[in-house]
C-alpha cells in the first residue's frame, strides 16, 4: 500500500469516527473501505479514486455487513451516493452519511453539509 493510500485510509477512519458510515455503529470487527466510484480491475490513474472523497468506512466486506448491502442493492446505493457511475465525481456527488447526514466529501478527509441529492 502506498503512503498516499495509507494516509487516505487514516483520514477516512478518522472522519467516520471508526463507525460504519452507512449504519453508524462503531466498527469493532471486520470492516472495509468502500470505494464509491469503483477502482476497476487494474486500478485507476485518477488521484481522486484512492482519496478520502471516494472512500467510506463500512462494516463487513464486499459480501457481508453494510458493505455487502451496498454491493447487493446497487440502485439504492446510487440513490444515496454510496455508488457512483463512471462519469461521476466523488467530489460532486453527495452521500447520505449515518453520522453527518447529506454531505459532500473532500480529499482531505473533511465533509460539508449539503441540501443536494444525487440525481
């Protein structure tokens, strides 16, 4: 894992207060960082892909817990900002966060409230 990816991981865990961003429960067991805009096979050259703006802390893995739920119910996940389409920017699409409500995430691990909703 690169130093930049490790830093992004630390920013996401701190921003999400070691709680699942979908359900709000403290993450004590298995957790993962979910990429809102998928990395795709082979990765991505877009710096935002591995930034805090594109990642949230979720309990479980891609097949269980809240992460599994997001991956299984993709239309709902898109409506709530958990998944993005290829042309979407994580900096511009709001997310319904369990702790903060509707927010826009930034690359520095911050967030700002918004009244906007994904289209």
